[in-house]
C-alpha cells in the first residue's frame, strides 16, 4: 500500500485544499475532523478504501483502527466499492412495520445482489433510520433522492432502470 503522504499528494488539488480546510477548522484537535475528511473522500471516490482510511488516520494523528471503528459505526461510510448506485432501504421499526422487510427481500430477489454487496453497478443496503417514519417505508437513492413511501412498483422500476444502464 502507498504511504499516506503519497496518497495525499496524488489527490486533486481542490480536494487537498478541502481536506486541509477541514483540518484547519478542527484547530488543535485534528481528530475532530475525521468524519468530515471521510465525507469529503467518499464524496470524491464513492467509498473509503484502506489507503484513504490510512490517509485520514495520518492527517488526524490517530490510529487506523480508530478510523475503522468510526467507519463501522456510521452506516453512511462505505468501506467497499458500492458500484455506480446505492439504494438504502430503511429497516427501522416504522419502516419495518410498513413492509421494509418485504421490500428488502424483493430487491435482493429481483437483483440477485445479496444485501450489503454490489454487482458492480449498484448496492442494496438496509439502513438503520432515514428519519422518514411518517412516510414509511422509505429509501434513499444515491445519497440524495428520497423515495417515501417506497412501493414495490417503484422499487422494481428503480432496479430495472439500473439494470438497463450500459
């Protein structure tokens, strides 16, 4: 694996600047910038690989294990390549009661993609809570499009559209 310094130097300059700004804002406590650094890197690359994880640890002066702990705590941080698209289906209690379990099973059955894995084009992930209990069941598409309530028909159409992409 490349060193954190060589990885940082290979990043586009605008991204390097945003990372440095996040560290500057953290001031005397660079470990406070971990989540922002992870967010910036994931926004740029789609996921946090081992090299980027080690870069964040190095920039913040903490161990890679501590960064990995944070990555596994926050469900929005992806540690494997999700493909081009990510579908998060809420499985918290309100969504569960409104049929999320059936939707997750439908997504897995229709796509053939095991939950939490990728087929190279997309991933289907159960998500702890999207905060849309009043519109359950809810889904988040590609990190920015909310579908709530999510119907079986809308789910099928979304997966069909992704399958049709080149």
